[in-house]
């Protein structure tokens, strides 16, 4: 199955094409076809992960198509399956399938129902292509496609000025970071003579890059991640991305756009371990972002904005851990930061996806985003409330939920760096504080708007089944690290 893993990405593309050209006016058929394609991709992803675990070599690479050749320099379309890619395939398809099933109920009655599923399918194709890429040229192409599809989804309700402004803000802000990414590709092509991962990493290890140029390449590459993963100072677009439909927020925040930046840093780690200065910049930016976003989240009353800043903070956690790994390794010290950062990327996808879908269910019930107008909803939302509380326990790092195991690894990765450890523990406390402030104001106490409370009701099954499944993963996903 591994050698045919490219099919995992092509199935959502097929869904997009079928809906756009043949199924636009058949809403149920369009949704059913889109969901069936991502479910098949999910099954294949699990199969590929199991094969990768069983494989002694640990990775598989093939060239599918030679795009351009200039003498010895080639731009290729290739496939790379290794443990990092295999795990990310499962994460993206799992969240994607849950979001699509959830969207059947959430988007019911929307005049552009079929178009929404077409955009979701294109979004998933973009992210899966990014994960499957075996070279920096290919990852850049899909990187830009992820940016385009996020623009379409954030601005899906473009009649609202706020949504139209938000999608433009996201698109322009991330382009700033992409300029750095493009610069890093030019430097790699010039000094390494290739954009293939293995070739670039081999040339880095061989000393083909002068030290100053290598540091510049690493920082320029990180600029792309700063834009996509909403790191300081390009974090400003992500909270406004809440203007899109809630399923879009779940997909962007859990498994696609913002995960792409962390994935890029993890995938390019051989570059960062060769330059201590570049890796230290990554770690510092991650720490600043995480602390800044946590302080802002404490002050928010919009349920989706609390979660948005929470995402920025958790992404900073991951980036910091990866940066510390690169820094420690460059200095010849042992570090668990790489494992911690990628592990938290996986567990975060499940509990953050659940939090956003749960928030959508709450908004669907009370028709407001303001947690000051909620209260007492635990009695009304018999599935949404318990699953949301499970996700909150997980993100708070409570044993034995998934977030406990990955956050524990991140704290461990700061050993030997007292300032980083202090702020990591402080941010963990702040995370628990703002999440449980959100939970208590939403689900406990007396209703603060009796009319909204009286009309509150649980969401349809198409919306609650994904919550239950993600609730299971928010508990158990961390156990794979034991």
C-alpha cells in the first residue's frame, strides 16, 4: 500500500472535481461522495502507518514525475513516506473525516452547501500533498495551495465584511512569511544544487553551505512556518480566521494550515541541527508566541477566540520544543524536543479539533459566541458538554488524557534551560486557567441569558458522532507514547 500512498491525496482531489463539475446541485450526493473519499483516504492512511511501523527501513521514497531538468538540477514530483509523514496522514484524514461528517449538520440549509464540501476536499488535497512531498519544490507548491484554499474557506461567507476582510488578512499575512520560504529555496538550489530533502540534508552535513548562509537559510525557512503557524509577529491573522464556518476553524486549527508550519520545521530539522543560532531563534520565537497568546486568551469572551489564541499558544509550544532540539543537538547535547514537538502536534490535533467542533455545537445551540451570555449548558448539551470537558482536561495536561503525555515531553525537553522551563510551566498553568474559565462560564452556574438557555438544544447526530470519536482520541491518543 505504501507505494500507492499518493492515492490518499488524489481521492479528495477527485471529490473536488466531481462536485464542481457534476454534483453542484445534488447536495446530499456531493456531501456523501466527499465523505466517502476522505474515509477511504483515512483507511489507506492507517494501512500505510501500520506498514511503516512494521517496516525495518522506516521510510519509502519514489519519484513519480520529473517536472523540469536543467542539467543535473531537477524539479520532481515525488513521494516520501516515513514515520513523520505516516502519522500526519492519519491525523489529517482523521480530522478531515470528522469535520466533513460534522459539516453535514452544521451547514444544512446553506445555499452554497455543495461548494463548501468542494472547498474542504481541495483543502485536504493540498495538505495531504504537502505531507506526501519528498522535496522542497513540491512542498512549496502545496504550501501555496493550502494558503489559497484557506482564503476560500475563511471567506466562505463573503457577504459579511468581516469575513471578506479576514480572508484577505490571512492571505496577505502568510504571504509575508512565504517570501522567506522562497528565499530559502533559492539558497538551497544555489548551494546544494538540489531541492530534494535527502540531497539538501546531505549537502548541509557535508559543509556545502557557509555558516552564515546556513543560518540565513534556516531562518528564512522558518519565516514560512512563522506565517503559516501564526507565530509572533505574524500571528495576527489566525484569530480573525474565526469568521469562516466553525468546521473550517476546526480544520485550520487542528490538522491543516497551522500544522503545516510545524510540519515544515520538523521535516527540515537536519538544517536546524546544523546551526545553533538558527535553532535558538526558532525556540525563542516559539516561547514568545506561546506566552503572548496565552495572556491574550485569558481576556477573551468569544468562545472561538479563546480557542484561537489557545491554538497560537500551543503551536508556540511545539515550535519551541523543536527549536530546543535543534539547538541542543547542534551543541552536541541530547534532547527529546523533536519527539515532544511532533507528539504534541498529533495530540493537539485531536483535542483542538474536538474543542472547535464542540464550540460550533454550543453556538448552534444558543446562537451566540459570547460566553458571558451562556451558563448552565451542561444540563442541555448531554454529548457536547462532556466531550468538550474531556478536551479541556486533555489540553490542560491532566493525567491520563492525551495532552498530559505530550506536554510532559515538552517540559522534559526544556531540561538544562531554566528560563524556558519556567515559562513552559507558567504557560501550562495559564492554559488550564483560561480553558476552565471558558468551561465554567459556558457549562456551569446559572444561565445568564434565560431566553437563549430555554431554546438551547443538543446538535443532530451528524454533529455529535464526530465529537464522541474525537473525545475517545483526546483520551487515548497520548497512550502511544508510553
